[in-house]
C-alpha cells in the first residue's frame, strides 16, 4: 500500500486575489453599552449582551 503526494507551485493570476492577513481590530470598551461591530475581537473583562430578537451584540467594561 503506497501513497502519493503531488505539490504544484503556481503564481496567482490577475483573476485571483491575494489575501493579506492583518491584525484583527480589538473592541474598545467603555462603561456604557456599545454595539460590537462585525469582525472585532473582544478582550477579556467585559459584560456582553445579545438581543435574541434583533441579534444586536453589545459590550461594556465590568464595574
């Protein structure tokens, strides 16, 4: 029983896009409830609430 592996190197063409990794944005919490924008990461030490009817996500600092 054998196995084979084929590796083919290729350069992206004009039709392909190259994805560049960037640091994720960190949510800047305050003492007031603030909406969490899509794609932002949450640091530890926050209250988080999610409105199950609307899907709104909010966070604030622990008191």
